[in-house]
């Protein structure tokens, strides 16, 4: 087997392990993909990553939904808006010059990494502070913006969503994480549908990256 693929497989395993603990595994795997395939279209690499990652995100969502009471009146608008935003983000990445994205990649990753490590003071108390149309509106806006980022690039999306549900809605970590998983699955599914329908998924690579 190509040693590059072995390295990617190990990177995927490590990314999955980090995702399960604190999130942000994409900060490891996406740079590994871009470094291993310097001439590949970014959309193809990101689409392959989505095809591999959605299974882990989906199974985590199912596990959380079974154990945690998800506030669906807030989460569903965020998930629907995130789905639409992710479709737009996936479309946008296919229109960006590959050289421009590769040049910006170190700065994007650095910004996401700094954000991730600086936002560890997550909620310990569950005190929802929005309801009614305000909660739905805030969920739709937040989900749409983060969804666009997820479709366009992706690493750190789960952390952004948890931060949204903690800081804006007043959820504790458990409810915020469960809610974030639902929205994240919607975002991943939307991006994968677009990437797959437009030939931007390398399925052989996705199978290796499965996590």
C-alpha cells in the first residue's frame, strides 16, 4: 500500500480519537490531506473528508439523542439553516481558486486552532435564556453561518456549535454537545450531497479516512 495512504489512515484514527474527546480532529486530518495531495482540488479533498467523517458524527449524534433531551424547537431551525448554509459553503469552495485556498490554509487553521484552545470554559449549568421566536431566530442565524463555514472548510465546526449553544442559549455542556451533533450531521450531510453529486468525493480515499 502507498505509504501516504498509511499515514493518512493513522491521521484519520488520531483525528477520530481527538474528536471523541474534545473535538477538532479536522485540524489534524485536513492539513494532512492537503499536504499529501498537493495537486488535488481542495473540493475533492474536503468532499472525501466529509464522506468519511459523517459516519462518526452520525453515530455520536444517535448516542447523544438517546441519552439527552434535545430542545428540538431550538435545534431544528439551526439544523435546517445549517443544512442550507452548508450547501452554499460547499458550492462556494468549488468556485475558489485552489492556489488561493492553499495559500490561505495555514492562516485559517491557525485561527481555528487558537479559537478552539481558548474556548474551554464551557457551560456547567443548564439555564436556557432564549425561547419562542427569539430562540428560533438565533438558532437559524447561528446555524446558517456555522453551516456555511462547515461546507466551505469544516475543521472546528463542532466546537463552534457547542460555543453557540452554551454562550447564546445558556445550555450546559451535555445539552450543547447533543444539540451541536444534530446540527453538525445536517451540515455534513448537505455538504456531502453537494460534493458527491458534483464528483468531488474520492471514494477510495474516503474509505481509508473512515472514522
